[in-house]
């Protein structure tokens, strides 16, 4: 049954090709259902492979299937081949599972869009690339998926290309990611140079039977981390992710929350045998970048007014947790959090999409309020998502976050402290979002006035929601619940967000199911916790206290309005610590000036030299042509002078 | 000598000479068509060019790459000016094979894609003569024959630019002609000197036979280095290598669409092909000696071309500068002097021909509709021309080097091989990958995205003919990205032979390979099998 692994990416590829060939010849819902069916087929294949793998013994759960040689040149050779092991199949499970739900959701969400078919074509291509990324049995095939998802992300962010800001956001995403890709490529060169192969299992075997210098492995890890920083939006390459919200909301849920952005984390976990050979300062650096990004992004999320921007910064922050886990050597915890995050963040994004859909494209939190009764399913599921991400037991987010924090303490208590502060902020900003959206007085009735906060900041780049065409002025908003294609995925994801924690409970060795399951891929390289169970209880309790504090402050600020919200909603936080603006200013200023200077150099110096040479030849020629004046006298004079000159030369030569 | 006999027995039909003869004959037929039958001109041109294409494909199918010990295949040789040892000597190996096929494919496409605005007969005649010249360069195994073809190419191109070009065409045509002419003048001196020095050193009569001269390596080291430079200068102008590149943007911008397609697709490769065949093969020691210079110029070209491309306001000029960056990769790979990198370079010559050819066709189609190439004046084209936007996107992604499309394979092999040999050059060159995304996506955004106004909102999408012309290129872009193996297999042996040739003639040089191939790293195969 594991042999069927090739079916997993084949389904979305087939869907993509079919949609390309059909073009505009099919009417609206058909393309959506076709794409969704392809995804569902892929999900079923994953299930079959998964069951097949469960039936195998632990040591037989790692299989390579080679389809054909891809690039064989000289000593270099890579295949199109799949590595089916618990890690890749786990990834496939939530990619295709959540993917199918989001495809289904999109049928409702994209209803009425003139480019409905194009949307699903891209979505299937994305799913195919993402599955290639996780199933690839070598780094180059992973890179193929890696770039493929990047390209799809570009195409989908700039999907509504008529708005220049969407187009800019798409371009920014691709280029920022390319900076990370530079690191990925250099890492592959280093690996090939030192190991002679890019195939994961070969690399791991070589690592085991040879002495590889620590500097080499450290550099490889650092370069791969540069790649991961791009895809998984870590500081300072996170810049593209908040802008990526310009894409349709299902895209934000699928690509920019649940799947693509986790591929950096996946990559680092996939190469865990190299990670453990790298020096500790490099993994320490990874942990610190992760936790730093988590705190940084959480602080920004506190003051965002766009419902999707809050979730975007929240995603950056949660990815920071996963990177922290990787840096601490807690690979299972990272995957665990990746899975629970895929559930609750997809849920939150789809919920936000449902709200935006019901509000005719409005994205400003300040113009929501009291939507709970008008959108009961959306509100109910969103609240579950809130409790899950905030880390309230027994929801899934609590378990995965708790495990990461325990490993952070194990590595350094400082990391733990920063992580707990982030948890507090997370609980706070999510409470704020839920209250502003679903509770309190409805504010969307105050037409024209963009809430009470002075600057209408992010409200400008709304333009979201498939049928926003007839949005018109906000005055006529009649909030309504979304169709079943949209609410069904919400309910499914809400259930998963509640029970997701069951796959890895910390109580005893037998409840750590995910850890055992992943062993064939983590090769016992996980860090071991050297903490007593009483320490773990105290840590969990303290983390819980911070979560409760965060929710409490949030409630008293936004629901009971006992605390002035201006204390938290600082302009500098709304402007993301001005980091993005500074980078943009540099690119637009000195950066583009430097480019222009090079172009000017080309035009004036290099081309100038060529034209200058032409001019000199012309001038010289125009002087010389005077000698050719057609007068015999002049020519005779020339001959005479020449003859005398020759004579003198001849005489001097012979006398000496 | 034995190699010539062995190969000629396998092919009785002189397929290589016919690659020159057919287009030349076509040029003559077109030129002498009755004035009244103007309608036949294009048809005749297409027939002759597709025949040439068919011949090149026949060559491809009959080319043997397994168990073939001879360096060149399909060798055919006729004495020409026997007093000076000049002969009609042709042969093909894995390095020239795909450039011949590329030429064969691109010409009919260029014919079908665009019609000249006036003087059809002379236009098609010049184009066919151009094809003959290009084929000649890729097939010649005689230095004089090679030089003749190399120079013959200039004349049709000059007329194509100056008669059917745009605005500033006579400036561009003259610049193109003078630049390349000046570059290759010294090469003639070099060729004659090489032949006579070889005859002196080996004894016997003068010969211009490439294989004989290259295999004997009889010329003294110092002299050979100087002679290498005379060749390298001609090629450097043709490629073009920074800082000899300024003829290219002008020629590209002013040339008619078909001219740009051929110029970028095939003509630039005369230079990079020359560097391999008449650089590395003829002067291995000098190539090795000067490699750092060319590696550096290659990297400079990659970064410089990309930066200048980003600032261009004219779409065609932008693509022209992007060519400089791409050709920088090819130069880099060539002088890394190992199998992966050189295979990557040869592959990239083909890839660049396909992608940039398609890109120029698309820019030409935009120009036909909007009569402008100024990026500022375009915008929102995707609105009314989604199919064109789709084609442009795929071609652009191929040019950016997206894995799964053709551009990536060559670029990756070049960088991988270069890293093995000279890691820091590769690390810097890889930055070119970031910059390529920058200038192309930015251009795409300004041309296709955003709101469409006035004329931009009303342009027509691709016509059936245009789609059909682009489809084969698109198919190649995908095929070479997904399954480049058959192409690489046919190139690889020739490249390996070349690298061995360099190793043999450069004392102390060994092909730079990875640590595993060096034997420093060992795989425990038994354990590996258990692991599976």
C-alpha cells in the first residue's frame, strides 16, 4: 500500500492539467468541484499509504520510490523519487486534509469571481508543488516543490492583479523568498561538494560512517536556515508575509498559514542528522531567531486593525515557536505545533474570510462588532480557534505550545521567559480580535466613519472577498452567515482544533504517539528533556497563568473597557516597529539609486567609450582627409619628403 | 584520421554539408523568385527551413552516444584549397549537436511567427543565408571554414537590422558590424599563425584541421596563450562579455522581431560555442591559465547585466541586458573546467535560446499591438490578453530559473560545478538568481498587472497562429525542465572527453570533483541497502 505514494501528488497534478486544458470552457462551480475532487483523491491516497505504513513495523516505515532519473550529469545525479516515511506522510496528511477543506471552502468564497477557474488551477498546482516538497527524496526535488509553491504563492497573492498593491505584494513575496533560496542553493552546493549526493538517506548514511568537520555541517545548517527564514517568514525575511494577505483569504489560510510557510521548519527537521552534527551556537542562533521573531510579531499583532493582518503577524509569531522548537532539538514538538497550528490557524483564517464575505469585503476590525448572533457558526468556530491558539487547555494549541516551552526551558530559561511573554501577548491580541469582531456594539452601521481610531491605516487595502465587486459603500452592509461549502470546513477544522492535542500528550511514554511515530525520521536525534515532572508541572502552570492573564487583560480592555486601549495600540506597533518602512525606504532610496548609478555607468562610461572611439576616428579621419586634396603638388611634396626621409634613415643606418 | 573513417561509414548521406547547402539553396531560390509571385516567398522560405530542421532532427535521432568512441560523428571531408590544407571538413559531437537542432527549430518558428513589413524576398533570402552561416559555424572542423562562416553571419544580420529594424537602426547595425568585425579581425591572424606554427613544429604541410592541431598541442605555451587571446577576443565580443557588450542592447532593440529571436537564440551562442571548441579544446593550457579572468568576468556579467536590466525603460532592452546576465552564467560554467559545469553551460546555451527566443517573440507580439516597447506606456495587459500573459509567465519563470522548467537545470549544473571548482565565484553568482526575479517580475508587473487604460485595455489576445508558434517552445521549456536526461546523456561524453583532453595537456590540472568522487568520503553501501 505504501507503493501508492506516487498517487498523492499525481491527483492534484492531474487536476491542474485538466483545468489548464479545459480553460474557460467549463462553467463556474465545475472547476471548483474538479479541483476539490482532485484534492480529496489525494487525501484518500495519503490515507491508504498511512494505513499501509501503520501496518508495517517501525523499522520498515521508510521507503524510497524512484520514478526516473531527473538530472544526471558527471558525478551528479538526482532522481524524481519519493521518500515515504512517517514525517512526509504526516505532512501529507494535514496538507491534503486541510487542503481539501480549503478547496471546498473556496467554491463558496470565490463564487462570482470572473477568474474562478484560474484560481482553482493555481490552487491545484500549489497542492502538487507542496506535496513534491515534502515527498521529495532529495534536496533538489524538495527545492523544486519549494520554488513551485513560491511561484504559486506569487500567482495567488497577485491574483486580483488589477490592484497595483496586490501585484506589488506578490512580487515582494517572490523576491524576498529568493533571498532565502540563495541560502538553500548554497547549502545544496556545500552538501554535494562534501557528500557527493543530495539524496537524504545517502547523506545521512555518509554522516554516520564518516568524519565530517563541524564547520562544514554548521555552515550547511546556517545556509539552510537562511532558506527557512525566507519561506517560514523569520526575522528579517518575514517582511513578505503580512503583505501576502493581499491574496484571496482561502490562499492566506492554505498557503500563508497552514502549509507553505511551514516548509522551512520541515526542511530543518528533515535534515535533523545534519542539525545534530552542527555546533551548538548555530542551533542556539536558530532558537533565538525563532523566539525573537515570535515576540516581535506578537507585539505587532496587538495593534493591527485589519482582521487578516492580525492573523498574519500571529502566523509569523507561531512560526517563530516552531523554529524555536527546531533550535532546541525538539523536532516532534515542532511538527506537533505545525499540525495544531494548521488546524486552528486555517480555521481562524477561514473564519475571518467568512466574516469578510458576510461583511461585503470589509476587513477593518474597528467596523465590526456584535457579529456573534448574525454569524453563529462562524462565531462559534472562531471562538474555538481563539481558545486553541491562546493555549487554553484542553484545546490543541495548549499541548503543542506547552511542549515547545518545556524544551525551551531545557535549553535556556531565558528562551522560556521570552516564549511565555509571547504566549501572554498571543492570548491578549486574539482576545482583542474576537471581542472586536463578535462582541460589543455593531460598529458597521456608522457609515463613512472609520471607527474611533484616528488613522484608517490598513482599511485602504481591503479589496478582498470574491464577490466584493458590488461592495460599494460600507453603509449597506447586511452581515449574513456563509453558505454550507464555507461553514462545513469551519466546523471540521474546529473539531480538529479541539481534539488535535490527542496525538501527543505528555503524560506517559505511551501517550506520546507522535514522537514514536516520527522516530524513523528523527533517528533518535531528539534532545532529551532533563526535567523532573514537578518542574514540568510548574512550567505548564506558569504558562497557563500568563495565558489567563493575557485573556483577562484583553477582556477588561475590550469587553468591559476598564483599561484604555490606547495603552496597547501604539502607533509604532501598528507600523510594525517601522522595520518594513525602513527597508522600503532603503530599497526605494539608496538601493534604487545604486542600481540607477550602474545603469548610468553603462550608458555613459562603457557605451560612451565606444561612441567616443567612433568620434575620435571620425575626427582623425576628417583631419587626414585634407591630405587627400587631389593636388599633384601636395602629393609630389609628400613623395619628396618621404624620399629624403628614407635617404637619411638609410645613411644613418649604414654609417653606424 | 581513424576517427574520420570510422564515422563516415555510418552515414552515407552527407547530412552536415546539406545543413549548409539547403538553406543556401533556399536563399538563392527565394532571391530569384519571379517578382510577380510574391505570395510564394514565405512558403518557399518555410519549406527550405523546415527541411533544414528535419535534417537536424535526423541528425539528432542518428546520433550515437553510447559505446561511441569517436569524438566527432557524421564526419565529412572534401579537399578544398589543398595547397594550404584547407578543406570542407564537418563533424558533430554532443556539444554542437543541440545547437544545430536549436538552430533548425528556431528558424522556421521565426519565419512563421513574423512577416517582414516590406521587401519579402530579400528578407527571407538574408535569413536563410544567416541560417546557413550559423549551421556552418557549429559543424566546421576546419579553422578557415569556421572563420568564413563566423564572418558570413555578420552580413545578413547587418542588413536585417539596418533594413527591417526600428528607429535607430542604422546606428545599431553599424555598431554591431564594427564591433564584431573588429573582434574577429585578430582571430584571422590567430588562425593563420596557429596553422603555420603547427606545420613548423610538427613538420609536414600546412593544415587547418581543428582536430589535428588540437590533438597535437605542438605550439609553445607562451605563444599559445597569446594566440588564445586573439580567439577569445572575437568570442568575447560575440557573447558578449562585459565590458564589450554595448552593441547588444542596441542591436536587439532595433532589430526586427525575428532578428532579435535569432540574435539571442543562436548568434550569441557562436561566441560561447567558440570558447569551448576553439578555446578549451584548441588551447587547453591557455584556457586554464586565463580561467580566473573569465570566471570573474562571467560573475561580473551576471550581476551587472541584471542590475542594468532592472533599470531599463524599454522592454526589449531589458531582455537584451538579461541575456548578458544569462550568458555570464554560461561563461562561468565553461571556465569552471569540470563536467557538471560545462554540461550545464552547453545546456544553458540551448535553454537560453528557447526561453529568450520565446521572450522576444512575445515582446514582438506586444509591439505589434501597441506599437510601443516603453514599459511606462504599457500596463494591465493581462486584463484583455490573459493567454498572452499566461505564456509570458511561463517563459519568464523559465528565465528566472524555476525548477521544473528548462532554465533551472542548466543554471544549477553551472553553479554546482563552479562551486566544486571555485566556491566563492559560485556563491556570488548565485545572487544573480535573486536579481533575475527582481527585474523580470518587476517588468511583468508593470506590463501585465495593474489597471488597464485606453489602448492597453483593448488589445487582442493571442491569435491561433501566434499560439501555435509559441506552443513548441513552451513544450520544450517544460520537457527540458522535467526530463533533461536524454539531452544531457548526448552531451556528457563529449564534455568528458574534452575535460580529459584538458587534463592531459595541462600539467598539474585535475578535474575539480566533489569529495566523494575524490574518495575522501565513503558510502557504506551495505548499510544503505539495509536502510532501504
